[in-house]
C-alpha cells in the first residue's frame, strides 16, 4: 500500500490530511479537514492499486475542503434502483457496545429512506454480550438456516470465522463483511464485499505519531490492545508498535489485552502506573480502553505526566479529551458504516457483484480529534451544548 | 402620549396574547402525550398470542400499530435488551437511555440519536408478555418532535412569533432555532446574557423554570426587544415557550390605529345615512310581507308536525320490531377525510348490553370496542376498519363476536352493516344491525364440544386399544426372540456337549438373551408398579458428582464398543450434594442415555450435561439434565406420544433395535414422581435432546465460591474442542480467582503458550482435553512441556477411559488425569495441590477376601435353585450346608457352634417358615454371636420394598434372582471382609 501523508497546523490542532483517488475513474478527490481542532483522515491511501481491487472512500467526490465532517448525517441513497420491493438481511457484529449502536442508527436511517421510496428493508442486527468467535459462527449457521437475502458479519476472528463464511458462500448464501473487521480474499475468505474501516493500521500509527510528537519523541509507552485476535485492535496495535520502533529514545514497556472492557483497561493502567513511575504515554486501540486508562490516570493524580491517545467517540472519553486528560481520539464515522452497509447489501441481494455499482471495499473515514475539537464532537454526537 | 399608549397596548396585548397562545399549545402537547400513552395501552391490550407467534407476526402487528397511530417507531424491548420494531430486530441500543435501568413507571424523554434529529420517546413498563421465551419488559414509541411542533408554530412570512419546548434546566428539546436563540442552545444560559426589561427579573424566570411555573419576561437580545412567555407542560419536565418581538406588535398596532381612526369617521357617516334609508324601506316592505308569511308558516308548521308524527310512529314500530327480534341498530357518519364525526347506538342495543342510558354507554365507537372480547378484538376491529377503508365499496361488514355485557358476562352477537359512500369512495354513513346470537352460538358450541369429546374419547379408546395390541404383538415377538435363542442354543449346547469351545459360545449367547429377557420383564414390572402407585421416592443425601461419574463408568464400555463420541459436562453447579432418590435419578438418566446410545449409529455423538439454574427457592437447588444425541431422531407425530406406554416409533422387527416401548414412559413417570418436568426436541435424521428439570433440597453448603489466595491472578489455559466444556471450566477457574484463557484448538493452545512465555506471563496451570480433532491432547502436552519445562501442572481432562494411554501420557508430561464431568469442588481440589500426582478416577483397591473354607448355610426350598447356588459357591471355595425352609435354618443356626457358619443365604418365599420370619428368629437367639450371623436375602422378590422388608427383618444384604454372580461375590466379599 502506498500512503501519502501530510501534516499541517490548524487553529492550534494537528491536522492529518489524506487524499484519495477512485480507481477506474482516475480522478483525484482531494479533501482536507478544517474543523477547529480536528484532524481528518480517510486513510493514508491515496490510490488503491489494482491487485487490491477498488476502494471508495466515504467522502469520495467532495471537492470542497470546507464540507468535510467527522460524521456525516446527511446521507441520501444513491441512484441505484433496487430490483425488489422487499429485502431481508441478517447482520451480526462482535459484541453489544455503544460503538455498534452508532452503526445501527445509520442502518435505520438507510432503511427509512428506502421505505420512503416504497422499498421495505427488514433486518436483524444482533450480537452477544461478550465477543466470541464461536458464538458468531453459531449465529451465522443459524442465519443460513433462515431465509435472508444477505448475511453480514463483523468478523470476530478471521481464522475461525472465514471457513464458515466460505461454507455459507458454498451453499449459495450471499455473505458480506462490515463495520470494524473484514476477512478479505488475502485471508482466504470468499465474502462478496466489505463496508467499514480498512485503515486500522494507519489509525493506530497516526494516533501514536501524534503521541510521539507530543512527547518530543522520548519516553516509555504502554499499549492497551483490546480483544486478542480481533483484526482491528491487533492492526492498530501493530501500527503503534511500528511507529514507536522508529524512535530510538522511545520504548514500549507493556502490551496488554483488555478484552474491550473499561474495567480491565483501568486495572491494567493502574498496574502500568505502579510498575513504571516514569511512564510517559498510553496508546489505546479500542473504544473502551481510553476511558479505563483516563480513570486510572486521574485516580493516580498523574494526568499531567501521562499522555493518552485512543480510539472512538465514547461520551466519557470525549469529556476527558475536552478536559485535557486524553490528548487525541480517532473517531470513526460509524453512522456512515451503517448507512452504506444497507446500501451495499441491497445491491448484493440483487445479484450485483463489486464493480460499477459499488466497490469491493467501501471505506469509511477516521478523524483524529484534539482538545479544542472535543466540545464540537460532544455537540454533534450527543447534543451537548454546554 | 400616543406612543406611550401604544406601548402600553403592546404590553397588554403581548401579555394576554402570549399567555393564551402558550397555555393552549402546552395543553395540546400535554394532550398529545396523554393520547399517545393511551395508544400504547390500547395496543398492549390487543396484543395477543397470535401476534406473538413469530417474528413475522409481531413485526406485522407493530407495523399496523405504527401506521394506525402515525408514529415514527413502535417498539417492544425484551429482557435481553433486544428491540423489536416493524422492520428490525436489534440488540444493544445504548442511545435509548431509559433502557439502561429497570423501568417501573411510564417515562417521557427525548433521544439524542447520535447527532440525528431529536425525537420524543414515550416508554411504559410491560408485564406478562413473553416473546420467543424472553419476557418483554418495555414498550416504547418514538414521535417526531418537529412534526409535533409544526402544528403549533406561528412562523409564517414576516409574522415573527415563535414556539418551542425546553427542559426545565433550559436544555433545548427541539431541532430548530427559536427566534434568535440557536438550535441546541440552553435558553437559560442564553437569557443570562440578555438585557432584561424593567419590571422583570432573570432570577425569577430561572426559579419559575426550575419549579415548573408559568410566567413572562421581556428583554433585549441581539438588538431586538422580545417578550417570552413560558408555561409548564403537564406531567412532564418540559416548558412550552412562546416568543414575540415587540416591534412586530408595536408596528402593527400603530399602523392599524392611525388608519382605523381615519377610516372610522368616514365609515360612520356613510353608514348612518344608508341605515336610515334602508330602515324606512324595510318597515314598509315588512308590513306587506308579514301577512303572507304568517299564512305560509301556519301551513308549513302543520305539514312538519304531521311529518314528525309519522317519523316518530315509524321509529317506534321499528324499535318494537328490533326489541322483539333481539336486535339493535347503530349508525356512524364520516367527513370527507374519512374521519368519524358521529356515532349512534340504539336504545335496544344498549339494553341488550345491560346499559340504561347514553351516559352509561355513550355514543362513541370506543364504548363498543372496549367491550369486545380480547380474543375477538383484533379480528373484529380489522374487519371494521377494512370495511370503512375499502373505497371500492365491495366489502361488507358481517362478523360474529363476543361482547362483555353489564349483567350477563360474555355474549355472542352478530353484527352486519353497509356503507354509503361519496363519488371518490370515501365513507358517508355506516349503518348496521346487532343481533344477540348467544343462545344459538352456545348451543352450537355445546354440540361441537360434545362431538369433539366423543371423537377424542373414541380416538383415545382406539389408540389405547391399538397400542395395547401392538404392545402384545411386540412383547410376543420380543419375548419369543430371546426365548427362541435360549431354547435353541440350550439344545445346541446339549447336542455339542463335547465341544467345549462351541458350548462356551452357545452359553455366552444364552446369557445375552437371558439378560435381555430379564430387562424386558423388569421394564414391564416396573411400569406396572409405577402405575399402581407402589413405587415411592426415597430422598437420601446424594452426591451429584458421584452420580455423573457412575453414569459415565456404566456407559463407558458401550460408548467404546459402539464407537460413539461422548461429551459429559457441567455448568454453574454450586450445590453438589442434594437430597434425592439416587436410585431413581440414576435409573432415569441411564434410561435416557441408553436410549441415546441405542439410537445413535457408530461415529455419532452422545452427550450429557447438568446445569444448575438460579431459579430455585431458598434451601432448594434447580437442575437441568440434558441428554443429547445425533441419532436417528423422531418424527413430529411420534414425539407427541413418546412418553406414552407401549409406544415405539418402529417395531424391533423393522428397526432391529430391541425394546419394550416402556423406557420413556417409566422415565416420564419417575420425573413426575420427583416433581420435575421432561421435554424433548427431536428431528428425524439429526438427533434428539431430552431435558429433565428437577428441584432438590440441598443438604450441604454450596461449594466454596471464594478465591483461592495461592491461585489469585494466575493464568490458566483450557483447551477442549467442546465449547461447553471450555465455557464451564473457564467460569470455574474465574470463580476461584484465576485468569483463564480458552481455545477449542490444540494447535492454538500451543501457540498461546508460546505467546505467553514470550510475554513473560506464562500460564500457571493447563487443562487439556485428550481427544481434539486438530491435535490430540498428548501431543499438545508434549509441545507445551517443551516450551514451559516440568514445573507447572498439566491436567488431562477426558470423558474416556485413559488407562491405555496413561503411560505414554505421563512420559509426555501429564501431571494428572481428571474425569469429565468436572465439578467445582474437584477442580479446586486438583488445583489447590497441583503438584501431587493424583487421579480423580477411582481406583479399585479392593481388599482381597478369600472364600476358601468359609461355610455358608443356603436356605432354599427349590431344588434346582439349590443346585445352581451350590455349584457356583462351591466353585468359589465355600463349604455348603443346605436347609429346605426357614424353620430348619433357624434350628441349624441355633444348634451350631458360634463361628461354624460364616453367613446365611436366605430365600424369602418358602413353605413352613418364610425368610423374613426365619431372619427375625435368628436375630432373636439368646446367643449373641449366633444371633449376629450375617444374613443375605437371595430372592426373586426383587423390588425396592422387598429389599426394604429384608433389611427390616434384620438381614444384612439383598441379592435378586436370577443371580448376577459378580454382584453376589462382591456382596459376599463386602460382608465377609
């Protein structure tokens, strides 16, 4: 993959600006962020090469740099005319968690817009209370026994789930992946298409780069990964490790798997703080761990010493960002993931293969948000104005 | 002067106008919210089992209700947090904040839908509704707040008067701007920066908001003078706010007043003149017309009076006819939009329902709809609305249903009606008739019931008859088959008596057939005794781990010989010792397991699982025993009869599988006697799962749940291809304070160990399954040992007999073996002393007891039985003496020297003196040594009560005939050691 990276200062915040080009059309769509305090990132990828198929960023086509936003709520269905009047989809994701609830809102919005056009989208969007690849394959097998037009899965473990996806495809079911974790052709998976984040490695790397810069490229860092085997968490952690390895005065002292829970993240951070009195930073690779890390750092009274960077848009985490406890957060556009997942599922159900009507990977954006962008995020996402 | 008057007018107009506006709008919002709660209640009332049959029926119902009440969303939420709506089933919706806690009363809230528009949510707690085995806990509706406010807003053209809703803390509840106040701004915070007019105080307004009081405030904000009126919305924490700009009213009133003055003077002059002329003309004209009109009015009056009299007469006749026929009229009228504008019920109909006046039974459709029987309600209302909305006019309303009457409970009515329609098909009037058909209907129902009862009785009789005939045929076949083998092979053995090898083969076949014949007879007798109430449940302290391990030991040989895959595990068992009838629990589990093995082909899977449920009262524990197989399964037709006696899906002649068809009936009876429930799920060709739910009294404290300090925080790895075992063992490890990881793959287990070692966070204990598909447990252990060395314990967990591989496993590095299913107490014990090489498998350390030279007194009246017993016992080394009845036996013991006889084997049914009496007499002998001689009942009286009677008579043991030789020797060994 080739990545083009740019950095610039904007209103006191760091801005990552990524540009992209849609393969096939050969047109560049340059976009950048100008929101106060926000850094925009669709991905590092400028152009997807031919071996990897087409990639369409969510904000593809935006020519004005002013119009880019962290989360797009103003979606409209594209011009594709569905062949049927009613569709029935099954989606399963890793675990019940507010992150995926945001995806659900995008799905609901898309289904509503289809209903206004006279097309009914029935769907199930279900997950267990704790991530489990075994539970997921059981859900997929159960769904295969029912009459769904498309089955969508947010892959819990590529090695365990891919064979089941292939088995279902072999039986004639139409299977797509979505949300945070893909299982692609290179993983030996035959799924039809993916909608979601494909730049987890870059998200982890960019957050860590921001952390390193803040620490003046010196100091000890701990990493909270998340769920073992979950591609998105592991990729972000890998990105973080690779970036830290570039700087000789920086050192990774601990790597822990917190199972995407606030409680474990809190416990692990307490341990880091006890074991390393000179700990300088913590990289958090999922939505729960920045919250756990921030709580532990505040409790230890070391919020001025330890720099935290993390992922996603948890309300409590955004408050910590606003208060300067967390230094930066990578916010994914979950709403668009949900909306586009339903659009792509309709096309798959109609027998369309990736190509003219939709890409094999519909990629959504991640935006790095800093302290002076936190209030605006709270307003946009949670209606908090004060 | 004029300016001041205008200003005062502005203030007064603002005050009255705004108060009126705000008050009315607050009332509208409050009414709308109340109406919506009523809609929810109505919907929950008509929601019945037919809507809860499947996801499709529920979605259809929710969709109809959403449309009926024009809502944005109508949803139900179950106990697992799953939200069901017209088109979706979704888990974990954290943005509905009211779902985070138990809802105890109705709530009104707004949802911040992740930056999308705010919506009003009305939620109510729900009871007694179950959908797909989960309790529905909440019903909520979602209303578009912008839609709700759009009908209240006054913003048109330049008329700048605004309406909005705020929370009492000033938070904006809408999605639009409120005059100069931007969407989302806190009103109180914004006003704190405004310049407040004299006579008003910001603090008063803040206080009024806090306490939900009405009021007004005038201020200057962003260069504009404005007046804000606020009124609380009843039953909410909301404030309805109306904002008007002073300049608007000031300008309008000023311009209107100047203009009005000028025009008024001109108008007054012209009007007075015109009125004078008109007045004079009118007086003349009216006098002339008065006479003509008087005559016409008199004639019209007579005609109208006659017409009314005629109508009243016809109505009275019609009412009489309806009263006589037991029928009543109704009518409804609709406007151009199809909305009902009036409804009328006749007095006859009211009387039929037991109401006297319109006050008791008002002319509203709800008066009738509320009395509809719940079962009929949805059908009848659907029929009604379908007829009204059928603009083609083809549909007619013709339904039968039940109504709740005032004095006579539910009664059947027949209702029919027709609609007159406009040109576009919209309804004008809907007129119809009610007829009380209760008597006819009840007669019909009675006849129908009688017919069904007769048919059922006939079917039951035919079925029982057929089942018994089938049973007799089967029994005849099943008894003849082993009998044929016994007789045939006995003849063959006699014919080849010289050929030892052949005779041994025949004898082995005779033994097999005899055993089968015995189990057949046992089943038949057991069933007969259960049905006659002779079997009693005897509760004794019982160890569930012991039962499960015994069960596994008993079936192990068959599992191996049938090449079946065997799973046995536990989940959440904290009470391991209970009071129950061990024998019967064993019997029922063995019956289920034997059945599973019997009907599963080699290579198939058989599994047993015990789960403790948390729903038992104090002092009790609830368990679920699941016996599962991947065998031939059962047809849905047979499933209905599986627990009936004498039922078999296929006869043994067809299936080749022998059985009496009584096993399941016996099992069901035992479960019933134990106060439990048995259920079965089965699919032909896929397998069967029996689930037995039982509650037992606990007889010891639960297994210690506390953390083992030495193990706290240590990591443990569980590797087992059975997910259930992983889950259960992992949970137990967490309970005792360890940090467990699990995997269903042997290869992955090795990888995880490698990773853990690299991260310097190695596992402290390993629990590995022996048989895993990708790599067997011994190989996994060998590889793990290479990574971790010898000091950490590795335990092999298996449902199979490990004796054949024990040596190899020890060499590979296995510390201990542990038999499935593993219970918490066992796991604690193993891990608390991990380095002690131990096996949980019970090793028989039987004390060797020699029978050589021991003397037995055999008390037996039947010569053949004497001969058989003597032969067997002499061969074992005993010296034998025989007594033909109890009396002789008592004499022989009484006259013997103490120690002469080592033991007495006592038959029960004997002439002269039976075994019980003889035993009592021996126990009553004066010589204590003689009186204490061990006595074992050896009898064909094989039931539990016979066993009890033997012990009551003072005997030390009981063995049933036909004699099971190993059992007899085991008993003798136990007593003589």
